[in-house]
C-alpha cells in the first residue's frame, strides 16, 4: 500500500516516519498531507524565505518537495479551490520533539496524556525561540489508527493522523493551537471500522450535549492563593470536628431566567455558597460529582470525563477559584468520586478503541444491571493507573481535601444486584471482587502517602469488615465510612408515630453497639430525600408543629451521637418538597418562622459542635461514651454522656421522643459533687427554635438522689419531642 493510500484510508500508524522533514542520501525532503489543497508553498520560518512550491504526489492530498539543504523549522501556505489559503506550521516536522520529556507516569496521567499546552524550542540552545502549541496523547493500544479531529481540520478524520508507539499511546503536537479549540479522536478498530468520534479520556474541559467535544484548556495557569491553608497544622481527622454540608452545586440556588432558571456559576457560588457555609458553621463542604457527565438526571454519578470539572458551571480555573475561596474561609472541600462504573455513551470510554480497554469483557463482571453502566476492569494495571490518576488529579491540581468514594459495596461484591447464575465466583469460590478490593487498598495507600492531610470516605452499605481500618491490619484503609445502618434505623424510628416508638426503641439503641467499630460519618444525604422517600421533615409524623419538633429532635440527636456529621442541602431549613435537581432549593420558605427557626437550630448546633471537644474527639473511642438512660422505652427517653479524650469536658444528652412532657425527671450523672452544675446549651424545644418553651430553667445543680444506677442526679422538666444537650460546668 502506498503512503497516499494509507493516509487516505487512515491506516498510517507512524506518520512521523514519513511526513515532515527527513534526510535522504544527499538531500532532504519535506512531505505533507493536506486533503483538499491544490497548491502548497514552503517558507523558512527563521528568514521567511520562500523555499519553493511542493509537487502534488497524489491528488488526494500528498505533497512533497526536495531540498538541497536542511532549512530548520518551516511553515506552509496551503491554497484551495475556493481561493482561500491557510498559513500554518506543519505539525509533522516536530515528530517526537514535543514528547522528549514525555514520561508516562502511572498515577499522573494528567501530566502527560490528554491535551497539554506546551512549548517547543524552534531556536537553538544559545538563542531559544519557543513555539506555543498543544501536544495530544491518547491511550488506544488496540486501535488500527487514531486521528485528531476538531475545528482546526473541519473534523476531517483523515486530515491529522496521530503516530503510535509501542506503549499504546498515540500522539501529535499541534503548533499554535489556541486554548478553547474543540477536538475529539477518530479511531479505527483493529478491523478498520471507524468508531464514533471519542472525547478525550484525559480531557480537561468538555462541551455539553450534543457535541460532547473536548476543549483545550491550560490546567496549570491558575495562581493559587491558599498557601496558608495548605501549610496549616492538621489535627488527626478522627479527633477533629467534621460537620459536612452536602451540595448538588447546579441546584443549590439558581438565577431566574424567564421560564427557566440558570444554576449559579462557580464564581457566584464562591461568593454565595461559601458565605452561607461560613455563616451556618459547617466545617466541610461535600460536592456531589463535578467530573463531567453527559446526563443531568444522573446528578454526576455517571461521569465520563474524570479529569474535567463540568462546564455547566464554568471553566477549570473558575472551579479552582471556588476551592480557593473555600480554603480562604477555612472550609475543607470533599468531592464525590465515582470509580465504580461509567455510562455506555458512544463518545465515552465504552469499547474505546474497539476493545474493552476500560471495562471487563465478561458481562457478568463488566455490566451493572441497576445503573445500566459498565464496570471498570480492576484486573488491568492500565485501568487502575487511569483511575488512581484521576484521584490524584483532583487532590493535586484542585487542592481538594478529601474524596468520598461512591458505591463501594457494588465494587466489593461480584454478586451485587445479581441473582444466582448471573455472577461468577472468584478464584476462592467466594463472592468478593478481589481485584477491586486490591484497587481500593492501593487507592487509599496512594492518597495518604501523597497527600497526608487528605481524607477518604467510603459509601459502603454492607457489613464488610475493616473499611476504615488500616491496610496493614487487613482493612481497606479508608479514613471514614458512611454509617448507612445508623441512617436507616434512625429514620425508620423517627418516621413512626410516637405511640408505636416504644416498641422500636432498639432501633435507636442498636447503633451504639457498633458505632466505634469503624470511623463513621452519620449521613442524611441526598439519597434520603428523592424518589418518593419524601423530605426529612415530611417523613416525620404528626401535624406541622410535630413534624418540626421531630426534625429538631433528630438534628440534635445526630449531632450528639458518636460519628462525624453530614446533612444534605435543604435539610437545614426544613424543605418540605423532595429535592429536585432541576430547580433551586425552596429558599422562599425562610420567609416562614418555622423554617427560619429550624435553620437557626442547625446554625447553633454547627457552631456548638465545632467548639465542643466532647462531641468529636472520641468519635472512635468507646471510652468517651457512657449510657445513662438505656431502658426508658416506655417513656421513649434515652440519655447518655460524652467526654473528650482527656475527660476534661462532659456533655449530657437527653432525648424525649414522645409528645408528652415529663416533670421532675431525675437523670443520673457521673458526679459526686453537689457543687457541680449542668447547663442547657441546646434545647430543641426552645421557643427560638419554634418549640413550646416548656423548660425554662437553664442551670441544674447535682443532688444526692440516685437515678439510673448513679448515686447522684439532676432533676429537670423534660420537654416533648425534644433533644436537650447540657454541658457539665
């Protein structure tokens, strides 16, 4: 096959060896491939000397010219039948020069693959002359050929063939290509069939529907201003306050725009959302996935461009500015990260080069029946390197403080959502995905080695042992795990009419049996307020006052319970409707007292929690917890005490989850001094929170009356449907 044939049919795998400037025996030759051109002239870049007009070796677009001497860097002027002309540097003259420092680092693919803005020296070492451009590199080991397509070549699949290497990476340097240029890869599979044009798996920006084109963006232009944050001393996270505000950025608040509503941009969120988080007293902001995803309805949990923050809200630098503002205000940023699966969109990773280079070939392992998506093949080093690179990318390039890993349970088990006969046991005959388990361990090991101040969190809904235990002791190595059992039991209890709660008392108590087995986060997340589950406040029984009272009691119960805290946006002001990702939260509800009062409670809880060591220092230590009232099921009363790690601070928690008051109720205390007082810090029945104000007294003195097995107690009037938190003075 001739060179023209292989170029025309897009079958040339090493165009660098044929095109560009090459030596002959006693001369030099320039060959270029320019479909649709009728004449091409050659000029020396350094002198602008006209070298000559190239001969047309093939009317389909192959041109060449022989030279007596080497002319260095050159540029071409192509002429077309419509009398237009195009001046450009021939990309093939640079060959591998732009890739001389190319090092395919396993876990840092974002530094080499994708579209990297760079420079090539077209001068000398003594007098360098740097030419701007973009170097493209994509992994497609089983492709017959790969071409770069975009605005710059009218999306012509045989205009700009890329050159392959033994490492399976195809590459080309495009001089003078501006930022913002749109591009994709046109790939022929091993049988020569043209696939749907693919977005860049390591692209840093992506257009929305319908093009899904990748966009050239300089990922290293932004100048960070968070040095004070990154240099700060960090207390071990398990002994630090963590009060997380979970946010779906496009629907937190929106700008009115006629019949539609536009989400706030990252720049606007950097002002409005960050200020709100600071005012409310949260320590962490968790963003539902921001990696680019094709379908709005997936909320980001079906991502395709794992190196690209969604362009729905602005540019890469806009998102960096948002994170910068969070850090300026001492807010840590956690991102939801999805290494469990990816959608089947033709422009994405599915059969990327005609073969399953990202997903398992076996559909029993490679296809998720619930989410209709592909599962990454954790048995391939190349796939694990790709995914681990995406994790480090967000931590390094965006200064993210933590990654919450979505759907860990689906990764751990081969039979997840599968019936008998729909899954294949592992080599030991069990149902664990051993490759995924090893991947998760490597992920945690790599993150904590590379970014010691970062945290990792697992959304893991089963009883898999040691999720947040060290890898050395057989665990997965996560920093924290979502406590889905606590969430299910707690919401199930609170949804019941109080008349039946005494029969389900153990639902609240059972969580204390295992709450120190893992480093837990107590989540009331987006998953609990969608798909007909109703909002948190609307789950509560009774009339409006009782619903509000129940949610207030739940709020303080969550903050007092061992474990870090997470609440989804809208919960903090008692949004009644389910979360709808297409519209803004119902901020107008704050015009009504009962919603404003609920918000005030969450604000007070947040700020109190951050300053009270007894509520966070011993989250993972049973010594910091003591039952007081454990058998008060007939009255729906529970009481316990919590202590800091030095036992210098004590908090007393009393919950009355019945709609009746209890006068002169004795609560045992671990103190033998009648000079000791307990002061109410939070009373969810307080009038300022919309409560009845039944309990007026604030300070309680210890008296020598035995109660609940303790020799001393305090006597107080316990309000209805309320949680009361007292601090030992």
